[in-house]
C-alpha cells in the first residue's frame, strides 16, 4: 500500500511540476489525475479482491476517509464568509452559468455520440 500511495503522490507532484514548467492554466492535481489515469490504463491493475494493486488499496483507504478532505474547504468558506456575502450575486451567476454550460456541452456530446452509435 505504501507503494500505491507513492504512485498517487508522484503523479500529483509530476502534475504540479508540468503545470509550473509549461505555465498551463490548469491545476496541477488535475494534470496529475490525467497522468494517473494514463498510467492505470497502461498498467491495468488486477481487479480481484485478493490481488488488488497497492495503488487500488491506497485509493480505497483514502476514499473511506473522503469526508476529511472537505474540512479545509469548509474552513475556507467560514474564513471568507464576509467576502462571499459581498460577492454573492457574481458567485451565484458564475455557478449557475458554469452549470448550465456544462449541462449543454454534455447534452450536445451525448446527442452527437447517440447519432454515431445509430449509424
């Protein structure tokens, strides 16, 4: 499991390094997640309960305690509640707008892929 945790952290670190070197406007952990996805696609860890790879075991342990990862975000909201109150309208418009844009893109993509599948 220690090896799996090392793989997870190495992917995140590599993502951070790539973002800083390339000056990408994407968070480093997102790039690290894409790298981890590519690595797992290449490696194809076994999905049998007795022979799960260290990466899968480490991910399962982290997922069991996922609620703890929301504590810093909650503290940030409490710390900036005055700013959030002052900027409530722009934040709400941005949230609703981004949700609507995402919904439209997903619907458009599904409709295109549905037409391709029929052919």
